[in-house]
């Protein structure tokens, strides 16, 4: 295929970021950028940005890609081919009625997360402050829908063939409470018995006792079941291990160097990829570095992937900390309190550092569904949660994008609180295996 030529009046790192992701990563086609209008005018495969040149696919330019830093502004909405859009224009001279490149940059860079905002109880950027939430678009991969529609347009207008991206399902797991009752230490065990007794919760007392006497399996221990599930349906899992070196209110896993946890980590490392789940306060001092070092020693593998515990991340601090600690891929791009697409896509992208106006080496992998969010925040039954997941999954399938799910071993265990989740997950895995 001939090289696609893209005309733009200027060049910027923001524009390069968008073009690399859209044309190289999503379309897998070669392109050449030129700022010479006369040179561009003679090309047959031409995309013109900011000016409606003859015989081109033209895209309007609202100026966002030529700016530096953050400038708070109103993000208007509109429609294109029954798709919601942002940065619309009224000028009918352009092929598409919105600044697609700026729209992609705004959502992928998480531009709006640099605005002042009121954080939630875990000091996180709230979904309610986002453009996608405010417009009711959070649970649709709007960026992927734009990409799919633009691909159709390119093929129709230019007569070129762009191979469709294949849908990919990546199952991931957060191991932040490996056990409910086992290996908690004498003081934590005694305290748990006292709390259960004061609540007259004799079911828990009996269950705890049976587990500690090894008469019953710990209800959070779903590791062998998960291993069999992955083997049966042919999926390679990714696990994120909470490696907190001191227990706390939000860090309840057993110590990563405890013999029981060592066995789990080593087994998980044999089955799939293992990354770090930095503890709740890992942004302080060199905490993340110390936790990562211990995890690497236990697993016997270099740790280059992460997902932030409680999805506590803040641009740009968290991403810079990841880079500093040798993380190449982070899987935290989602919301802890809402289901949906934080960046409007299921596909990964490089983190763009707006403050330094640079494309970094850190790749961000979005997720749209987390079981604990559906259960605790959404108050959804297992049936309703998997129906919601299936709905979002089908949207990604149509766009040829990527589905990353987040599940926890304890929700997929045998605790009565999570009845139906294990069965629902097995059915979901079975359905996704048909798309291999």
C-alpha cells in the first residue's frame, strides 16, 4: 500500500502522539506528515488537517494540538453518523464535522484530569467530573467507535484496505486478599473472633474454625480453580500482587515473604504474568521501590507491570513514579467507583506527559470492568454485573478493540457474599474462548 500523506500547518508532539497511535497502532499503515501545502495538494492519498484541500479527507482544527500546558475550556458535543462527538464545527467544507485529532488527544492524554477537581474519599479523580460521564457516554468505547468509523471512511473515500483489528480479551486479577482466615497472625485472628462474637455471627466463627483446622478450604482461595479455568479456555492471565510490607486499613494481604504467600506468588508466576499492586500509600517516599524489590525476589522475575491499589493514581505524579521504578506497562486506566471507559477506549496507549509535552515510554492499558466496583459501588447482582460486562464487551468486539477485566480471587471464591460470581465468570470465559 502507498504511504498516506497527512498535511498539517504545524508540527507538535501532541499531533505526533495522535498520529502514531491512530495510524501506526490502530490502522497499521504508513504515513508521512508534511507542513507544505503545495506538496500536499498533489497527493492522491491525502488527509488535510485544518484546511479543506481538494481531493482530501479534511479534518477541522480547533487549535488544541498547538497549545502547551493546560487551558481549561468548554468541550462542546455534537454528532457524526449517529456517533456522539466532541469539538464539533459548523463548517460543512470539511469531510468530518469535528476535530478528531484533538478529540483523541483530549481523551487519551486525560487532559481534563489536570483541571482542579474535588477528589473522592480515596483522593481519586471522580468519574462524575469527566466529559464522558457528564454526557452519558462512560460505558461506551467512544474513541474506538470513532476509530472504526474513520477506518470505514478512509477505505470508502481513498479505496485503500485497512485490516480490521482483532478483538482481544485480557483477564487480569488483583491479589490483595489472598485468604480470608488463614495466615493472619494470632492478634488479627483473636480480634476477628471477638468482632464476630460481638455481632453474634456464629456462622463466621464456625467457618473460621473449620478453615483453621483444615477441615474446610479458605473461601477466598480460588487459585487452583482459576488455573484450571485458564487452562480449559486457553487464556493467559495477568496477576497483580499487593506486596505491602506492613498491614494497614487498606492493605490487608499477608506479607509477601510469608511462606504461604511465597508459594502463591511462585505458582502464579509460572502460570502467567505477575505485576505489582502498589500498596495504598505507595506514593510516599521509596515505598513502591521497596515493595517491587521484594516481589521480584519472591517471584524470581523482573517486575515491569503494575496496577495501582484502589485505582489510586493521579496525573502526572503516579505515572512518573511508575517510570522511575522501571514500570513499562500500567493497567490502572479505569475508575474504582464506576464501570466504563475512562479514556474512551479499550486499547492501550503511551502516556503523554502534558506538563513536559512529551510522549513517554509508559504504556497505559485501560480496563472497563472491575468486579468489586460492580458489587460494592454498583450494588449489582452477579447476573446484572455480567450482563453489563457482556454489553461493553460486545461494543469492543464490534470495534476490534481490547477488553481488560479486573477480578479478585476472593470474589471468585466460595464466600456466600459473592454467590453467583464464580458461575457467571466461568460462563463469560467460555463465551470469550469462542472468539480466539
